C-alpha cells in the first residue's frame, strides 16, 4: 500500500473541488516558487535601479546558498517520512566541519598530497557524523525513547564535543589550496569580447574587466550536493529502503507485521540523516577554509522548514526529495530576492514562518479529504 | 477554498510589504553595500555614519544587517549583495578573520572593492600581510583598547586581586586583540593581578551574564571584570548587579551603550571605552568615494581612537557625545 495508490483510490470517489485541493497540495510549492521568482524578476529591476534577478551569477549564488540547508534537509526528509525527527543535524554539521578540518590539516602537514588530504577530510566528516547517527538510531529503535528527546539530547552532547575538539570554535591553518575546492566551479563563462566558455579552470592572466564578466557555473559544493540529491531520490523512490521508509511512517504496526526490520531500518535512517549533515559540514570547511564548531547551529530550523514546505508530512508516510529541494529553494530565493530589493533580511523569517504554517494546513486538509486522519498513524 | 484565499493573502502581504520598504532608486552614482556584523547599538551608530556620509557625498548605500553573528548568517547576505550586480564597494565587518576571506574574495572577483570596518581579515595588515585585497581597515586599535581597559581596571581595584575576561567569539579580530592587549598589560605591569578567562558568550548577553555569575560564585574574591564588547559588558554588569556586588566587583566596559552608562551611574561599571563607530562608517564611505575618484594614496589602516568615559567626565558634552545613541 503506497502513498500514490492511496491517493489514486481516494481521488476516484471525490467531487472536483476536493480533487482540486489534492492537486494543489501536490504542486503548490512549485507554484509558490514560480510566483516568487516571477515577482522578484519584475520587482528587482524596478525597485533596485537596474539590478537584475535573472542572471547566471545570481542563479549560481542561490544554488550555493541552498547547499547547507538542503543537505541538512535531505536526510531529515527520510527521517520525517518515517514519522521521526532529527534535531541534532545542525550540530552534527558543526562537529563534522571541525573533524574534517583537523583531518585535512593533519594529513596535509604529514606530507599527504592535497587531494588525498581533502578525501581524508571527507571521510572524517562522514564517519564522525555517522557515529552520532548510530547512537541516535540505537537509542530510538532499541530503547524506544521518542526521537524528539533523543536527538535534542544528542544535539547538546554533539555541540559540546564540537566546541571541545575545535580550537576555541574555529580550526584554522588549513592549506591554501583548500579555498579552490570550496569556491571554484565546474564551468566558467566569460561574457563579452574575448570571452568564452571554460571547463574546470578559467584562463590565466584575466584582466579585471574580464573577471567582472566571468560567471562561475556549478560551483563544486553545488555539484556534490546534486550528487547527494540524486542518490537520495534513487534511494527513496527505487529501492526497498525507500519503500520501507514510507511503510514505517505510514503505519508502524503494519510495517512490523509485514516483517519489515523496523529497528535496523530506523538506525539506518538516523545514520543517513547525520551523514548528509556531515557532508554539509565538510563542504562548509572547504568553503570557509576553516572548521567551525558553530556553523550549523542557525541552519537546523531552516532545514526543517524546507522539508515541511516541500510537503513532507510531519505525521509521516508522505513526502519527496524534490519537495525538499523546492522548499530549500524557496527559502534561498526569498533571502536573495529580499536583499536585492533592499528589504531587511529579517522579513525572511516572517515570510518563511507563514509559508511553513500554510504548508501544514494544506497537508492537513489533504489528509482530511483522503480520510487518513492522524488516528491511524503509528510512529515514535 | 479557504486555503487559496490564505495563500493569496500571504502573497499580497509579501508584495505590499516589499513595496512599502523598497524605495525607487536613481542610477549613475556609485553604489555602496554596507554589511555590518550583527544588530547592536555599535553597528547602528556606524550605520548612522555611513548614511550621513552617503547623503553628504551624494552616493547611494544599501544596508543589510545579519540577524545573528557568524559566517553562516553573513555569507548568504553577502552573496545576495554581490548578486545584485550593481554595487561598486562593500563596507563590511567580517565576522571571522579567516573564514570570511574566501566569500569576500568572491566579491572582489565580481568587481566589488572591499573596505573593512571594526574587524579585519587575516592579520589586518593589508599592505604586507597574508590578506591584502581590501582597500583599507578603518577601526579601533583594539590592542591599545585592551591595554587601556587593563590599566583602568587595575586602577579601579587597587592593583591586585582576580579579574575575569568575558568575550564574544574567538577568531574575531577586534575582540581577540582586546583580550591580548588586556592580558599583556596585566602580565607586564600588574603582577599581583590574576586573569581568568576569557569565556565566549557567542554574542548572547544572557549567556555572558550566566558565565560571569558562575565565575563570581567560584571566585568570591573576584575584583573585576573586563567585558570586551556590547554583549559581554552588558551581561557582566547584569551578573554583578544580580549577585548584589555593585561596587565590590568593578566592570570595565568596551563599548559605550546606554546600558553601560546607566550601570556606571549605579557604580557597577567604573570605566567605559567608547569606540567611534560613527567615524568608522563615515570615513569608510569617504574612502570609497576617494578610491572611485582615483585617489591612490589612501592609508591601508586608519585607527579611529577612543573616548574614555568615567563617572567624572560622563556629564561633559564633549565626552558624552561618544555614547552610542540611536534615534528610535
């Protein structure tokens, strides 16, 4: 019994108005994003004197801006679909940032070539993050403590560990070349005379004017995040892992009775959530050329907001990766657009808050129509 | 249907809100982005200086203030400022001397020149240091500020006893130098004074109060506290008042907020070091305009100095004008 079959069956016996709401519930994040982009496309040139929202540079900026929030949201999507929650991801990201910076610096200083030192940093980030996820998962699955409490607790523990292992919050002294890994791109395009399109590296000896005309297309953090998104989509839609995730979130008791190994699956889910946060920490170390023990703290709530705006049900059983991508995009487009309109960035919080509540209202009204009340849901 | 209406309301509210706030702008003038570190009275006064200079010199300024202190809050706003594509200069207080190098380098790559105020990148030596792309650093000589604070506190407590440093964030050029200058003087000139800390409150005044309170509990003989900025000094002052130790524990406050001055009136704060954020903001705009006009001999580093405020001179208008006052 999957979500789509559920919805299809329900649709057949519904009047058109209710069918419309189900349609809206599915596509409204896309529509909202589209309307918002349209609004900024018109408003930015009019109100900020010639600046354009529609530029290659701006599109790439928005993509870079969503990477940390999106990576935190990707693993979280799986967890929330399974009717859980992971409040530790922000600090797991910080912990991973600190450990990856230590690993890069230590291996590079020991004479390891930079690309391998960066790999060491990646594994340090992923393993430190995964071990937090393992602890979260074990306590939630085996000791049956609610996920909210467990991950709240571990977030404090991880926060302490990140600060302890950092050198007064920031791990510096990384090799110079690190900056390129975090800030350079797959393609470069130079507009105007003498310009062109370059792969991997811009031409040497550019004039200042040419640098000003250069767009960086697909910066490395975006490329890596896109790969993680693709893996998550595959996992959720095409594998047994994904089907089990929906099943556990839809009805835990039924999942147990059908023989799904619920405990081990939950452990894997929390490890996945930590690992995507760990990758976010690794990328932030590259981008800011230092490990930071506080980097993920302000991102946690934004990432949960992105997941919910994207249509993942907090009651479990429904949601998609693309929804989360759209949710993260909505938040990033809002920040960038408001700054370009000279509107204080604080307005972003107000708009995001309203959008989150609207998202849940839409989710609930759909559930009412389909007749899947909260009563039928299991879940920790 | 209710939901559709709700959505429409949200959209309309968003649009009208934006329209009301953004003003139509002119063209052909140089445009400057102003990106301070966080919302606090210090940067608000700096913003007044920036806006005054912009009005006097006929340039346009776009101000965006990060809601919290840190690279993760400052960078997306910086990126959006870069993405506007119409800025010629960005005046900013980097929230980390190492981590903000790459994001600000990206601004430079987009053709935007950088002036740092209050805090700097690298070691702050833009002539010979590791980071040399910003036009200038305009701010306090924070090392000297730390030394002045140390001597002021030492005098207030009679040259002996235990003192404690409460600071905001590590790896921020401004407060780091204040700690160093403070400790240097204590070690060199006041061997009978023992220095505890610093603890870092991460720009949270409640936390500063809590940390100071704990140190007071642990060290009943604590004689003085050095609060390295707005949040630290405010929190330290609160803790001393709450512990009923007003006058017994002396506080030296970096940054002349109204709160610090009020605490001085109550005998909690013995010395307030006022920086000159208005000067920093005003001069940074002047530097941008001069650079744009082709001036090539701008100094790479400008120290704006201090006003030292104590209970004897606080009423003097020549001194009181350096208290951070923001019109509501």
